[in-house]
C-alpha cells in the first residue's frame, strides 16, 4: 500500500548501504528506486526518489563497525551534504565526500537524482592521506578535471555490471583514482589544516587508537610520543575544531560499545569492559556512555 512505501524505502536504503535514517516531507506520496551494483570493493548506485533527507547518527554508527567513505554525485537535482560542522551545497556536476564513521546528513529538497559511491576507507586514504579533512567539501564541477571525472564516473557506473571480473577490478581502481584526483583539486586554503598538520593529526589519532587500553594515556604522553609539545598538540586539535581529551574519551567509548554488542564478551561484566578500555570510574563512565549513545551501558548491551 502507498502508506507502506516509505517504510519499505527506509529498509531498502539500509540494506543497500548501512544503518541510516530517512525522512521525507510527504511520506504518503513517496516514490523511489535504487539501482545497485555490488562489486568486490565498491558499491555503485543510481538513485531516483522523492524529496528526502538521509542521515546517520552516533547510535547507528556504534552498531556498525565497518568504516566507509561515501560520495554523492548529483545528476539532475541539487543536494546538501553536512558533516563535521561543514556544509557543501552541490549542483549537478559537483560532488562531495563524507565518512560513515561520523554523523552526517544528505538533504535533497526537491528530488533525489544522483549516483552514490560507497568505498572502503583504506582504499581512499592510501591514495590521499589527508582525505579525512576533505569531507563535506564541494568538489567544483566547473573545473575541467572534475567535469571529466564526473562524466567518466557516471559512464563507468552505468556499464561496469556487464563487464568481466578482470575489467571490473581495473575499473574500480580507475574510479578510485578519479575520485582521489578530483578531491586533490581542493586547494590548501580550503583545508582546515595544512598537509603537515593533517599528517600529524592522523598520526596522533592512530597512536591514540593503538594505546586506548593504557589507563594513564594522556596528552603529555601522546605529545612525547609524537615529538611535539603538549601546547602544540592541543593547538593542532583546536585548529581542526576538536579536542584531544574528547577524542580519547569517544574512542574509548566506541571500543566499549563494540565489546558490549559482541556475544563473545557476554561473560565479561560491563565494569570489566570499561576498566579494560581505561575507564575505571564506573559512575562517570556510565554518564559519558549515556550521553554518547542515548542509553545506559546495560540497556545498550540488552538491545544488542
């Protein structure tokens, strides 16, 4: 029935990509179609639908451990991509990148008519190490390189399903290279951080993730490991609108949430899990967990 269409669309969108939320101004008259091609590394889909907003929040992120980049390529209608306090208004011919590891929204006010590309995190970051700084930024379709990339992306996506496995493998590399080259056209002035700062930020975050179990992990220890002053490290995060302490806290909470929904950890108490990941004050941990995920750790575990 017509009233069930939007619920069906929500389920189909989650099946096609990953846990997301869809909202439409008029669900009762909603129409849409997704043409999806699943490949060994990329998912390519042409979407035509009524006006809607697609979003992903922290709770949905916590329940899906895989990390991807997504690319919205408007074809016949504009859209608005928001992530990390940045917003990119896209006209047909433009495109923008966003990460599934951070909350985002894609708003299509009139209709949806776009190509959406889903790709593994590692495949793009190996080509463009500072790519995390480029999410929700408009890649301008007026550029000659981007015009060429846009045309080829659409052509490859429309015909790749009919090709042999060998050709599919090569075309996926070509698509990744086109995306990386187009993103590289964003000038340094458009980046929040310079390239050396970006690399230092990525290295620091990697160090934090690798040492989350250390209860004494703190900005001083991290600064020493990175070979910079604590003040420089604090300024580095501030320049990217972040906080080192908040990054450590959220990374620990994400790891705890991951283990709470892991059946193999069912015999470990919640307090044991929190201590394992460096959060020894259980009451304080519980407050932080509820603030991040909207429910207590016990309710989160039961819901998983």
